[in-house]
C-alpha cells in the first residue's frame, strides 16, 4: 500500500483514505544544540528517518501510511543555554499532539503513532501526558514507543543504552547516513570521548548539559560514528515503530 505525505495531498485525497487501514506517523524532535559538529535539527533528521523506515514496513503489510510534517519545537531545558536551542513549554507539546491526533481521527484516521528522537525528560513526559489524555478516548489511538523504556532501549546500541548518548556515535551515525553534508565531520573526528551518562545525571537531579559534564553539548563518542551504523540503527528504529503500531492494531 502507498505511503502518503500529508503536506503534499489535497483534502479529497485524505477523505478517500481507507478507514481502519490508515495509520498516521508524527515525527517529533527539537531544535537544540548537538555539539559543535551536528546540526540543531539532528532530532528531526532522526525522527523523520524512523518514521520513513516504519512506514515502509507498515505499507508492506497492506496499510496506508500518512506521514505528517515533523513537530520540531519542544521542551529542551537541558540544552537551553546553548545558542540556537528553542525551549518550548511542555504543555504546548502535549496540547499539540492531542489536537493533531483528534483532528485526524475526526476525518477517519484514528491511529497516530509518534516517531520520537528527542529524549529530554520534559519532552518525553509531555508525550506520555498526551498518551494518557487520549487513553480514555475510544475514537483515537496514540501509539508512543518510548525509547527511554527498557523494552525498546535494549534493542539499540551500547552507547545509547549507556546514557552517554547525545550527539555521540549513535546520533552522529544516523545523521551521517541521512544528511552527511550537514555534519562538520572535520570537527567530529577530532572530538574526545565524553562517557558521562545523562541517565545517571538525571537520576542525580542534574538538569542541564553543562552541569552533567557536557560543556560542548555532546555526550558519547562522536569520532566513532559511521554511516553504515546509522543505516543499521534506522532499520531498528523502523522495526520498533512497526511493532508498536501492529500491536495496537490487533483485535
């Protein structure tokens, strides 16, 4: 079945989508600092790659997939001190996600899935809140495979699981695979490893990259990033999204 980009359709196209056989995918990320080597839109690049990979798998099973424009502005308090970062209120994310899912459901697309690549705790909680708000609504289903949960995180790379993962090998590899021209590779290859775990910092009550030991807004091992690893990670992300959606489609 086809994959549709919402922004490229006219309204009768959306009206004609088969009810009960169409799933919308919303990529979510942030505009925030990702070291001196990756673009501010890194999370959007990753979320859109995850969405496309999941859509390809879903369409192969006979579903129509509606790819939505990415939600690019989000709470980003950890990176807020770095120039270019946009730090939006968490309630805005929750309200927008709920409104998007309900708007689509009103026109027959009753399932919306989130492909999220921004893991600031404030943003993750905003998405969880949206899912909780929609849970009692029988006419709307919001699927959120939360990659900070062990079930999904254990499928990802060692660096990701370590928590020393922001603009490091994991994210750098994906951006190299998707938009290599946006990577300052000469800078990236010279960056020393920063193995401080953001997960442990968060558990200890730290709330900024600088306080967590990320003075240049990166954690992990960016110099080790490769496009081949990025392509493999994208496949895994697509599989996770596919599995999370098909679980909710089962009667």
